[in-house]
C-alpha cells in the first residue's frame, strides 16, 4: 500500500506534467488507495500545499541547488517540494520525520542516488532557520511570497494597484472558507441548524440565507441529504442578488453548470416562475437536473445549448445571467493550478465572452435586465468586455445594484476582492435593455 507522502508525490508528478484539475486528480488518487482518514488528510495537505506554494518552494530549493531545479528529476524535485513544504508550513510534523521520510521516498521511487542530495538540502534549510531571501522589488517579492507568476502580479497591480493585488494573492494561499446557501423552499434557519447536527454555522450579516461553516464536512450531514442547502461562495450569492429575480420572472442562465447560481435564483423566486438553465455538455446538464431534484426546485428547466449560438425557439426573458467561461484568477484559492498557466492561454477569452454576451441580448425583452459575471479579476475579461457591449448597443444602459452593501457596489459594475466580503475574487456588471 502506498503511503500518504508517496501518493502526494505521485499525484504531483501527474498534475504538473498533465495540467489536470487538482480536485479531480486528488479525488481519483485517494479513491484508488486504501488510506486511513489520517493519511488521506496528510496527503491532501501536502498535495494542495505544494500546488499552492510551488513558486515559493522552487525559489527555496533553487537557493541550495546551483545547477538549477530544471536539472532535477521530476520525482526528486517533487519529493523536495513536499519536504520543504512540510518544514515551512506543517508545524505539527517534526523536522526529523520530514527529512527521514523524504529520504526514504527517494528509495521508493528508485532514485536512491539522490538521497544524499535530498537530505543535504532539507537539513541545510533547517540549519538556516527555515529562512530564505526575497528580492526587494514588489513584483518579484510578491511572486515568491504568494507563489504567483510575475505576469499575474503585474496584471493585478496594473489593473487595481498593490493593495488589492496583495489582498487577492495573500488570501489565495490560505484555506478558503466554506459557505452555505440555505434552501428557503425546503427549510427554516432553525431546521437547517438542527439538521447540521454537531457542525456549527454562523449567519452572514450582509447576505441573506448565507452561512459560514465552522469546520467539518457539510455533505456528511442530514441537512445535505434533505436538500436544505448547497455549498456556494459569497461572491456567487451576491451575483444572484445583483440580478434579483422574483416569482414573476422568466430567467435565462446561459452557462449554468454545475448549477449553483441557478439553484440560488430558483430559491429567491420561491420555487416559482421559470428558469431555463443551459450548458454545452449533457453530462454537466445532468448535474443541474440532479441538483434541482435534490433541492426540490421544480421551476428549473435544464437542457443542453451553446451560449454563443442563437436559438430562435427560446422565448424572451425578463432576466438573463451570463456567468461566462473565464481565466478563473479570482478563484485561485480553490483551484491553485490556474496560477501556473501562461498568460497567453487566456488570450482568446474576451472574444468568446463578448460573443456569448452579445448573443444573450437576443433573448432579453425590452425592460429586461442582464448580469454579466466572471470569477476572474482581469479587466480585459471584465470591464473591457461590458464597456464594449454598452458602446456597441445604444439600446442598453448600465444599472447600479446592491448599493446598500457599500464598496465595491454603487455603479453598473463591481470587482469583488476578499477584503470586501471574504469571498473569492469576482466581477459583476448589470445592464438593462431600454428599447
């Protein structure tokens, strides 16, 4: 049977070579191995920790290996990354245990010739107090401290300044909160709390029906089985509040899967009205359908559809949500592997986003409102896309929303940072068709 550390290294080898999503890779790896709960937690801690802190770890390792880390065997490099991560961030694990286990891993991966190197680098790091030098300039120092590529640091600084760049990237290397959205169609607050059992949830002061979970697994509760909530970040809940659908609305969600915003809007409508929820792939549409059944939301019609291609068979809608595909930069605390993509990987996104957004206008009735949203904080995917739409379509006007919640709301567009509501990074904009 593989150990927790062995599995972590094995999964990291696959993740950094194939570029797959970390949650999928980890879940698949853990399902194949008969690890104890304790070892599953250790594997998860090391695996996610190394992905979150890879640039920092590589900077430290490079300081002890003058040939350059690109010369290291991938197994040896990931063994070192795991070792340095544990020494620096896992306080409960004794240093000697980290070093000894790391040396043993070189043998298990048939890299015994590197055992002396691994031992030397880890022990030297311990001897120097686990300190490491950081450049003086803001771009390079932020890149190393927050394990973010230079292009991302530079992009955020250019768009929003140093303070907000620091807010997003420092938050991204911390454990993200778990927030729940209470299903008002199914339960009261008291019923939710009772069905959560021993798990404690704290009511959000600004967002109705939103609760911060104080540890534990909410999916292992009676509340989950009864469809009393779905897990949803605060930013997504605020996005739905911006559109503000009611019982009399017919709503279109053009890029719905896996359905979290669709569910929240259906609940805001008290299970009445109509929501058409689309996704390009049938397997993802099934996620929406299954979620709607579990939550008891009968006002959702989920089906396959291409958001960029007009479907003349659809009716007009009073509310439209365009939560479009994006770079995901705002959600890197949940999907840290996004940080290691090249900036050029996102070059075609604004064109795709604009095409979806412009097509969605075809479904919006006069007087109807549309919300455009992304889970990124790159202005070329956000402000520039929505401003282009307003410039090219004089029948539209920007609409202010959620002003009562204060910054960053107050105009027709808002960029959400963790400093505002403790949410993921997010962008929301609202327009109305006036003629």
